[in-house]
């Protein structure tokens, strides 16, 4: 089968704009979690989030163009612009018909929807924004990427809660590997900081009152994040023919469903997805050196993921390096897998494994090497990136260091 490589990266998150800036923060263990600024938190029980700081849409979307894009779609388009520029991919009409755009989003235009409800129900207005429907639809990011770059191949959005980004990237990977397309722009974006949604998360009782401490015994929950990340995927032949810079390879993708509880994860389901990713990549568990964990920092998720890793890897699980970058960029829901895919690609390429930040106390139920607080220099040939969603939907990507 054709090999699939990553030739472009783009990202915007609480750590900043650009893959280089984000990687510097991740490799140095610097967290983007701060007091929430965009929403009045007086009526909220939590005050912290991983927001994109100082974002001014008019700088990137002049005139009226910003008015037709919800914040989540702005993030998607910005990340795609950087990824395409980074890849130096020239999308002419011929290649445009042989390129896909597959994105993930859990919420779509949440800010637009929340604003519309306030105007309609609280303020009693008779009309809301005329572009509310195209702003709220989850595929808006994918559609605007398609229009900006003239991409006429398969274009769609996957919505599988917190696994959306990984499911999108996995679908794009399979399309390129099968020969359906020569290239794909893929990833995810999310903008969850609206008052209504924050109250809904508050009701779930899974949000930390201070910061995100994955795998630490004193963890108290997750911290919401926002942003977008996109990758340009190409067949190795296509990338070589044009002399592209290659960051790494995607070699496998595994999916599973717990078929169990709507919010409580299953170690068996997560382990099945990891095993299927390795089977798809035709590698053994012993070849994996690093896992970018789902690692939300909730009391339930982290020991469940630890148990899943032990099921999938046996004794080798204790030898793996496992870290959660959500400790720095927050849990960006449908964008989480995309942010973490970029982190995993760069970790494998650079031989630097980002740490689990904010870690304070070992937990016997999470007895893995979680790379606490300080990055680890380690050559890794293969790595996994885990995403496990409410609804029991699991998606795992397998990456390989590119060596020609």
C-alpha cells in the first residue's frame, strides 16, 4: 500500500499561533491555562480555561469576511492556511480535484448559536443574524477551506465528540493510502467558550477548579481549551515527486466503540482501538515508544486509560513514555486529536517527548512513565496518539519517524 506522509502543519491554540510557537511551549512544559477572559465567570464554579489569547479576527479576515465565520471556523481556516503554506503544496485545478478536506468538530458554531438564543429568548428580538445557519453548521470550517483553496475532492466534517479530530485525520489517511486522493487537509477546530456551554460543562462536574493535572493523584478534572490544528497529508510518491519537506508518516489508524456507558470510558474499548491502530500499521506493541494520551485529568479517565494501555501492551506498558499535552493546551474537544497529532508528529521528528505539565503526586492507579513536568529526550520510531470520546467512541493514530 502507498505510504502516507505529513508535509504541512498549522495550529492555533492557547499556546499561540503557529506550529513553531506551539512546539516551543509544549517542549518546555509551558501551560496556556489561565483565567477565562471572554466570558464573565461570576456565575460559574470554575474560572480557568485554555483560551486563544489576543485573537483579533479582523487581522486575518478583512472586511465582512469575518462576519460569515464563527470563531471555530476562523480557527480551522487559519490552521489550514499555515499548513498549506508550510507544505508548499500548489493546489492547481487538477490537484484540487484530487485533494480532500476532512475536519472534526464536536460543537460547530457554538458561539453563534448561544448568541442567537440570547437575542431571541432573553432580549426578545424578532430576528437574529441572517448568517446564523452557515455560521453554526459543523462543516463550515471544511467548506471555507475548500473554497479558499479550490479543493473539489471529498470534503466533509466528522463529529464524534472528543474523538472528532482523530476520526477526521484517520479518514483522510485512509483516503490517501487507498489512492482515492493524492493529498488531504485534515484536522479539527473548536471554540467552546460561550456561557451556555460552560454552564453545561459545569453541570457535568468534570471541570477542574484550578488547572489540569493528568495522571497526578491530586487531579480534579479537565480544563476546556479551544483552537484548531490542520495537517497536510500526501502519498509518499506525490511528496517525493515535488521535493516536499516530510515531517513524519502516518502508518495506522484504529477505531472502536465501547458499546457501554454514554460517559464512563471502558479500558477494553480503548485497548481495542490501540490494538487496531498497531495492526493497521503492521507493527508490534513492543515497537511503540511513546503515547500522546487522551489524558483529560478527570478522576475516571486517567486510571481507565492506564488500564487500557496495560491491556494493549502488557509488560511493555510500564516501559512506554506516556504524556498528556492537554495539561498545556487544555481539552479542545473536537480539536483535541488534531492538536495532539501535531504534537506527536513533532515529538517523533525532534526526538523530544513533551511532558505532562502540572504534575505533583504519583497515583498508584496511574503507574506509568507520564513524563512529569519536564520533556524527555528520546529517539522514538513509532508513537500513538489516543482520543477517547463520550459515547464510547475511540480513535487512535499511529505515527512513524520518517527516515526515507
